[in-house]
C-alpha cells in the first residue's frame, strides 16, 4: 500500500506539473485586444453576410468556446461535428476514450496529426490532413469550404496575422471569393469569429509546427 501511495502521489505531482506547464504555454499566446481589432475584418455588413455562407449557416451563429487556451483543437472538432449533426458536440465527447489532454490541458497543444487522430476516433466520416499546400491549392480548398458536405479546420500561427500568439486550430466558416476573404470561426472567446485576406491566412498556415508544416483538416 505504501508503495502504491508513493506512486499515486508521484503521479499527481507530475500531472500538476504538466498542467502548470501547459498554463505557462497558454499565457504566452496572449494578444492585446487592440491588435486583434486592427488585424482582421469585422464590419457588421460583412459579418452578417458571412454568417449566411452555406457552411457558416449550419453553425447557427454559435461557437462553443475552448475551455482553456490549449484545447482549441478539440473545440474546433466539436464545433464542426455539431454543425454536421454528429453526436460528438463537446470537447469532452471528442476527447472521450483517447489519451489526449488527459490532464485537462493539451500539452503544447495538439499537432495537426494528433488532432486528426482525435477527430477520426469520433466519426465514420473521412478525415484528411492537407499539408504542404501551395497558394493555388489553398485557394481551391477555400472554394470547397463553402460545400455544406465538408468541414475544414485550419491550423495556423497567429503571429503572421495578429503580430503575436502561437499555433491555433479553428473551423472555417466559408470563403468570399469576390472579396478574397476567409471566415474563420475562432474558438477562442477573446478573438471570436473574424474575416481575413486569403493571402494572410495562407502565410499563417505556411509555417512550421515542429518539423512539419501546418495545414488543413477536412472532414467529409
């Protein structure tokens, strides 16, 4: 019993340490509100039109915010599945049965590959990673993001758009080709949904997370 007691205490100490480390990682992602407001488009007329895009409309003007700064990936998947009428509609349901984020914090956040594994475990739909895309390929997929039968989740670095921050996942609500603007349904409450020029989002996606490029996750 004493040995098990020592192991249990040791495990708890490690878990607390991981959570604290995760909190430190989250704190480094802070972007001032004024930087957010000046970096993206949120004019009332465009936002109203954006919510009427074919895919954005299935979200019913609702985004369930990530529970902490490290769980954007599970939150993005949960929101995408909810819009498709899938059963996994919360972070908890998305993560159930996986070892991902078992401490409550996704250490350093989930990579695109890790998020794909989590997403595939909760659905019979096809989940595909799209990585190393050129600008032309990226544009083609943005056009397809208006297809109600597909959901795209974008993995990008906040810094090229907001001047600060780190890696993030959020669903794409659609694309305005005439204005060349992408509707990103940001799952972080501090940011909330926004529109951004395609080239700026491409530059934010065309970055490295470790030794691999960021990219898109498509559920179809």
